């Protein structure tokens, strides 16, 4: 990469004393970004602290407030902002959220906030840093609204691998396989998509990869674009939902982690990505389907027939969630109600754990495989008090986003 | 010569006062120097690693944020080692190693829990008279700890 | 990601910041004096004075000597890092290290401390109120006094 490093301003309390700062540095370096600490004076800190009005007691949080105001006021230049504080610190959580909101409202800077523990590794931070740098560095690429030529997108996800072939703004082939061995699954999905499109690999003019296996698949198969799923999915979502202009919120409940992205004109502004607890993931719905003896594709319609509130189930942990599920069935609850409750539980976890970290702006677009579970979409809409959009091909969102963005590389060839 | 824990542990004035009158100040620099001068995994900037929050479990439970436990791993041993302590009670503008209010509450509590540890409570001077009160109280306190003095 | 080993340098040394805040002595004067008596110690000039690094005994000796130049206006602080350490250097961090703001705050109080030290030296200052820890209810109006005020108002 010959680009200038993207300069990410760090607003934080605690990483240096938790052994996490090096992980932040490493994650940034891996995507050609550099962390820096906005330079302010003691006078700036006192003034900003008073002006901001949030009476934090911790010195480092006062400093973070001062630095945030310097960024918003343009006294210090940055390409993106990373806010990090200790997990389980209430004072820091309040400051972190208010600063995230403040920067998002008053500047164009992409922001991600994160609460770390001493176990946080650079690997965990990598996707977030990559998304931050992409938004900062590749605004032109992300501005693409139309797919051109013949391109392919591959989404090598934690649970499933998807491939999509597009030609002149149309999806002409799709492929889908559970992810087992990453490369084999990718090859299988690509083969299926090519077959449906009636094309061969040589016909593909450009292609992109995303998802957990993006580097492995992208490097082995020579992808033009290897891109994390935060920017790709939000791009794919607004493209398929035809909401490329103005505000939108994209929710993707994945097999292993969830993403909530606040989008402005197709470009992510703030986003969160979580995946500590499986009770808030697609995995839990898979387990529910298995336990009540239906295919995952049937879970949604069954859930729509049930009443979620009749079964108590609200657990961030997949083990506790399964216990509630087993208990409810043992007590004679109908499988419809149990299915609905499971959808409600996942929706509530995502709402409580992640949607608090972004500003929900309508329309809310749900994508990813779980968006096909209509019971889940219904419960999420109920929680957010809004009609949720689920675009066509929403389960192929990463692959579509990749194929769309990859068409930017055709002209370069 | 007595070992005097200073609070804020990053205080330049307390570090000066304690050493000016012949004693050893135990503060953030003491703990950081130890880490900077010890071979270990590379963990810039402070050479504090994920092991520090684990060591901090001696002073705070696992549900206490890692930043508090990490900082406690820095200060806990120093407080245990101290012969006396000086606390500035209105240190609101302390950052970095003293940048976490929760840690600072726990540090002060730990100092007060050490039975028989001489503690001087003081505040930052805001006038010339208070400046005199500040230095004379510290000098008197330190003289009471024994050891050499410039008198 | 990559775990690399950290090999420390200058093990066994200590570093001290020496701040000068005086109407009579400039940082340069202090620096020249420090070089004169440096005895092989590492000395680095800074905007507020200097930093000195070396074995503890030699550093202490130099500090004791330097303090005599202007005792009430020289302040010395212990430092964990060596001067110019890239991990703490402003040029690398983009902004000041957090400890800098603490120095900035406390150096604003030097004048009161200097005054105190001078008075102490003269040994003529009157005794003043002792500074201590503020109690939780300090400065609050006692209930009896409040009742008294209300009664007086009503009267």
C-alpha cells in the first residue's frame, strides 16, 4: 500500500494500564493507519470540560472530552476517531456514548467506540480499524451507486459462504454453502453462482471478498478488493433497499457477531460490532430450530404464529437461553410461542447491547441470513417501533456489496 | 530515610518535597521505571501487559474494570511498601496513571486501611499563605518520620 | 498479533526532571551549571529546565548541587522513562503524554510553593491555618443555625 497512513485520533481511558494499547497500535498498523492523541492544552481541557457540561471525575475522561472538542472544532485534524474505555466502567460508558454521539452529530468523522478488557486483542479490533480506514481512505470507492460490467462478490462468513455474480446492475447468479473448510466452501459457492449465471471464471472482470475468510479467499483467488464486512454490508444494504441517499440504519445479526451501522448517503458514520455472547446471534436461532425440530427456514413463519411474551426468555448467553427454551417446552409452551420468544430474545439482546451504541435513524434495514427469519424482523420492528426494510437477496448482502464495489476496479484494469 | 507514597502519584510538587527533605517518594515513576527496566513482552507505552490487570485482582475483584486493576497492580505494591503517605485531596486535574477516579478512590482507601501508617492530608495551595502552610506542614510531617533532614 | 520481546536499556539508572521557575535563574544558567558538574551523567535540555539520567548516587549528588543554585525555585521530579523515549515523545504520540498536563497544572502553583519555601527559610512567617482533608459536611449550614435564620426572618 502506498497510501498515506490514515490518522485515527484516539480518545480513551485505561488501555495503557490494561496492556491493550499495543493491540490498538497493531490493529491500526495492519491497515496502514496510525493512532494519535489530539494535542490540547490544560486550558483547552478546562474550557472544554466546562463547555461540554458532563461532569466526569476521571482525569483521562476529562482529557478525552477536551480532545473530542478539539477534533469537532477543527483545531486538530484527523481522518477518523476511535473511542475506547474499560468494559464495565459506568462513568466511562456514559462519556464514551456521549462523545460518540457528539462527534457524529457535529462532524463528518467516522467514529467507532469500543469497551475493552485485558483480553482484547488486535484481531478483535482489526475489522473495526479496517472499516474506519476504509471510510476515511476510500470515500470515492464507497460513493459507487451502480454495479457495472460483470463482477463477483464472495462473503466468507463464520456460518455460511455466499457468492453473487452481477452484470449491469442485476444479480444473475448466486451460490450458498455452509462454511466448513474456508477455501472449499468459497469455491463451491462460486461454482454454484457461476453455473446459475451461465458464466465461467474467465468472464468475471473484477471480484471482491468480505467476511471472516476474506483474506484467505481473496489472496488465494486473486481478488481485486478484500474488504471488511462493515462497510461492504452497509453499502450492499442501502443499494439493495434503494436507500442510497440520506440516513439509514443497517442491522446485520450474523452467525458469530452482529453489526449495527448508522449510514449517511451510503457511507457508515458510526458502527458497532459485537459478538461476545452467542445468545444474541443467529446461532441461538439455529439451536432453537433444531430443538423444536424444524428447519431454520421454517422458524420465521412458525414464530409469526406465536406470542413471544408468553415465554420468559431473555439471555445474552446461548447456554442460559437454551435452558429457558428447554424449560418452556417442558412446561408445555407451544413451539410457536417458543420460536417467537427466541426471536424476541435475540432482538432484545441486540437492542440492549448494540443498538444503544449507534443512533437509530430510519429507515432501518435488516440484512444477512437472519433477516429472512420474519419472526426476528417482526420482533426487532416491535422493539424499535418502526417498519423494518428487508431488501431482496438480503442474505447475500456481503457478496452483493463486494460485487458492487468491485466494479470500481474494472476501469482500472 | 522513609519511603513516602505520594498522592497524586504523578505529583511533581510532592515528588520534590519528599526528596528535598531527604526521603524517598514512591509514585507512578517508581512503578513505571520498574516495568520499563525489566525485559518482558513488548507492550508500549508503559510496558504494562494484560498480566497487570490480573495481578490487580489482589486489590480489586474481577468485575472491576481492567484499567482499575491494571493501575492497582502499579500502586498496590507501593502502598504496601510505604512507611508513610501524603495525600493531596483536591487533585482533580491528574491524568494518565492518576486519570481514573475509581482507582484513585481505591488507592486512598487502601492507604487509610493500613493501620498505623502516618498519613498527611493536604490540599493544593491557592494563595501565598497556603503555600507556606503547604510546605511547612509537609516539612514537619517528614521530619517526624525520622532520617536525615536539611535542618 | 505479533508478540515481540522487549529488551530494556539503561537498566539500573534513574531519571529526574529538574524544573526551574525563577526570576533570577534561567534554564540555560541551570543547564550550564549541570554540564559543569555532570560527571558523566546524561543531561538533556528542555523548555522547563532539564532532565538528568544516570546511576542513582550520581544523580542525587548532582541534584543536591543544582538545588543550591536557587533552592526555592528549583523543583525535581522522579521519572519512569528515559528522556526522549519514543513511547512518551510528543512527536510520536501526536499530542502531549497525559503526565504533561499534570506538570502544566502543578507548575502553575510553583509561585505559592516558592513563597512558602522562602518564608520557611526566613523562619519569620506567622503560623497559618492547617490544610487538611475536607469533611463531607464541611461548610454546610448546621440545621439549628438554619432554624435560627428562619425564626429571625419570620420575626
